[in-house]
């Protein structure tokens, strides 16, 4: 095993969960370090500089939400929150505090590995500083330089709000974006509770850009949390 494999920090107190994650990640060649408490996790992020952090929300010494807030004061390392069903509300708060994505227990190895790949991809793009001019997801294409959107090769007219929503979702492609985050970015901080706006505009985007709006392949709903734009599988 070489040193250039991404280093992943797991902050999780449950031994069984740690064992499952250890086996899964090491089988894919990732290097793994572990912390059982929030305090130890924070220390290890600073000293070991992992590429991705997997963070359990229910830790013995502190809340995963507090860990997220503390980390976001100084680092943008991707954080994937691991939560139990009863932590649904905290999960949204952690995402709004700057976590990148989430997994709800129990989850499968494939789901975990897909989330990690997405985080690493975003990280690589951030570090290279490259802005995409053309976004291409098969039937859907966007030319950012000309603000043009195409479905199956035909230009589709979007309103400014629809276009703005689409570009935010594409910028966060394959990661969840919370309702509050979308509302803040498109309508401003005072509209952060107007989830019904989003439903209306998301329905319009599906109508215009999905082959079958009733079975969306791009604009996926994450119930109670937000939306995820799927650009790949
Ligand atoms: Ca726990």
C-alpha cells in the first residue's frame, strides 16, 4: 500500500461501525485513521490532515454538529456525516454548518464509497481551481460562458431563478444541497424558510430538463433535507 492513497479520518465511537468501515475502506486501498471522540478527531484533523472526514453525529464527548462547526472555522476538508435515524434534525443542521454530505445508518459499502469518490472529486476540482465552462451530463448540457442550457441538443430557455438554481446544483453535483442553502443562495437570507418556492422551481426545472419529469434522473429529492443533482452514478 502506497502513501499517496487518500487518507480518511473516521470519527466514530461504535466499534462495530468502525470495523465495517475499516474493512470497506481498506479493501479499496484507502488509508484510514480513527478517532473515538470529537476531541481526538479535531486533534487528528489538525495533525494528520486527512483528505476526507467521516463523522458520526452521536459522539461520547461532544455533538458531531459542534465538531463540524469547529472544523469549518479553519478547514474546508470534506466532511461526510454519519447519522442514525433519530438524528435527522441534527443532520440538516450539520449540513447547513458546512458538512458536505451524509449517510444514514445502516448504509451499504457501495453508497459509502460513492460518497467518498464524490468528495475527493470536488476536492480535486477545488484545488486545481479549474472552472468548468461546459457541463455535460449526457442529455443535459450547460454552456456557462453563454448561459445556455440544452436538452437533447435543443436549447431550453430558463428563467433567471431556474438558471441560478441549476448552476448551484451543478456546482455541488452529486452532493446533497439543503433547502436552506439553496434558498439562501438564490433568494437571500430572509427567505430561508420558503421551501415551497423550491418545490415550484424544482418542478419547473424537471419539466424543462428531464425526459420524464415524474421519474427524474438529474433533480433528485432528498426528503426533509434538500436536493441532489445527479451527474453520474
Ligand atoms: Ca455514536
